[in-house]
């Protein structure tokens, strides 16, 4: 990676995610999220798939193993380097690159987007930009699947909690919310499961 690319990536990583990959971040469980397996078992998946905020790629690699064409993006270069290394080691075709989820135009066109743990990091303002950014790369009738922290999770540690109304509100124009169900987000913390929402949202 060139120095310029490095600098650009640091600028993308305003929230300090890159530094969290110098250690083992709490969401790094070394396998796909159980809810992603459920999403896969219960839904129809059509590629190409974008795994947005993919981290070190376990969810994307699981989908690639199932034969889907998958690209993962993340703002943290260390996570992307690890994801690409795993893809190569496992002989899979999934590819990963650094990009900002708020500026996806140019990354490609997708029929499915997976968001495991990204939506809940954004401020209200960035959330609006995020949903616009999703709309710019997801085909009509494409499906966005979301796993995010829910307000049923007590405490203030970690990312912000999201309630059902906020999700419906964020996707009220140009989207159809097909499902919002209570779910669990797995962590490597003492508390291995966190209250979450699993959502299936169609681009109209
Ligand atoms: N999807 C992974 C990681 C979730 S943690 C999993 O389920 O394990 C959230 C991820 O989003 C982190 O890897 C972080 O680096 C990434 N991220 C945060 N802000 C981002 C942005 N603006 N654009 C792209 N990725 C971002």
C-alpha cells in the first residue's frame, strides 16, 4: 500500500477502528455471526453481495463458501489485509478493499448488502448519509440485511442502541422494511451475546 493510500485510510478511520485491530476487538469472534447463518438459511441470497464494515471478513467468507460473489469493504486497512489473507488461505474468491461506507458510489452495484455491526456506529447525521450511500449501490429489489445493537441491551458501553422506530424511520423513503426481529449479536466479551435487531429491508 502506498503512503498516500495509507494516509487516505487513516483519514477514513475517524472513529479509531483501525487502532482497535491492533488488538482483538470485541466483535472479532473468529467465525460468522450466528444471525448471519440464520439470515442465510432463511432468505434468498442473490449476488453480488457487499459486506459493509466487514472487519476481518468471517461473514463475507461464509457467504463466499456458499458460492456467492462477495466483496467486503471496511475503513480499517488492517482488517482488510487480514480478510484478504484469509480469503487466499481458504482458496475463496471473496475480495476485500478499504472504503468509506458513507461514500460508496464507485464501489460497484450489488443485489444484497450485509451489515453486521456497522449501522449502530453512526451519528444521526451520518446515518442519513449512510442510507443514501447504501441506496447508491443497491439494485432495485435488492436486499439489505442488518444486525445492530438494540435498546433492550442495558448499559452504555459499546455502540449506541437502536430502537425499531429509528430503523423504520431511517428506511422510510425508497425502502420497504420486510422484517425486524429480536436477535443476538455475539462478542468475545464476558457477555458473549448482546441484544440486537435482525432486519431485512428491500430497496424499492
Ligand atoms: N462486520 C464485522 C465488524 C463489525 S464492527 C463483524 O460482524 O464482525 C464495525 C466495522 O465497521 C469495523 O470493522 C470498522 O472498522 C468498520 N467501519 C466503521 N466505520 C466505517 C466506515 N465509515 N466505513 C467503512 N467501515 C467502517
